[in-house]
C-alpha cells in the first residue's frame, strides 16, 4: 500500500530535489507534508476534483429553522464544500424535493418565521467552521428527515505514515502536482515535462468526475409513478 511518505518521496525525486535513492529528512518531509495538505485543501474548492459525493440523512427539530452542519454542529458531520440537492424524506422513504434558494431569493422572503409541516425551500450559507442550512417555511413535522446531497472535501492526511486510499488516478495527480509545488518551494527550476505531466494528471481526474452517474428509478417503479416537480420562484415565496 502507498503511504503519504511514498508520495512525498516520489514528488521530491520528480522535482529533482532528491536523487532516486534518497529519502527526505524529517524537516523536508514535514514541509512537503504541509504543502500536500494545503494543495488538497485548495483543490477541494474545484467541484471536478472532488470524488466524494454523499447523501446523508439528518433529523429535524420541531420549529428549528437554521441548522449548522459540520463537526459539533446540529448535524455533526464533515463540513461540505457545497450542497447539490436537499429533500424531505417521509416515513415511507419518499423524498420530496426542496428548492434551493440563493441569498438574494431568501432575502426577498418577507415572512421568514412562517411554519409548515415540511420545508419547501432552503438557503445554504457556506459559512466556516460550520455551514448553515436555513429552511422556509420552518418545518414542524419531526417524522420527516432532511436528506442532504453534498460535495465533501478531499481528505487531508493526519500524518506522514498514513496509508493513501483514493480512487484510481489520484495518486498520480498528488505526486505530480506536489512535485510542481515543491520545485517552487525549494527554488528548483520547473521542468516543462513535469508541469505538463501534472496538468494532464489533474485533467484526467476532472474528466472522470464530470461523468457522474445520473440516479434513476427502476423502470418498473417509473411505470407506477406520475408526478411533476417544479422550482419555486421568489415571487411565489413573497407573494409579489
């Protein structure tokens, strides 16, 4: 199994900082480790670099309008980079779509404390360290649960001896792109071949992730369903 130290060593060798037979000392290894985690943190802001799209189910609290999301929040999970879809799930497992508002649309709602059985819309505020989801109307039915589909951050490594467990293509992306950053950090000339290798490794990841599968119901279920969904405009929310 590949370790973080393996990737760091290969990247340092690719950059010409170490010879093929050399390994980093403690100081060099820790500097490369910090650069690696910063690179993963920065690249997590690019949707197409993220492979971890998850759906999570959370309880609702009667009358609570805004939920914090992240470690120690109302919904204690890893903080999402972005939320793609929100649903209200009933006791039979049926998911009812919740329209996602932007900040301007939410601000135009005149009566924000209105309550209802379930929420029809929500606004996601990507705050830090806890992000926030604000529902409208305020949901009252605790028999429903919130289903959140979100992009999760590329995992930072906790130590240099960690085992790397990522989908195909990510190890090469990490090795080559880290080598480019290490070349700059250690004042080594950037090799054009290395820059192109890193660019292509990252492009491969994006090509893979852009073809995310579309969820669909089995045909036998589709035959028995007849429904129409439509977005809720700000005019419907405000009454104007």
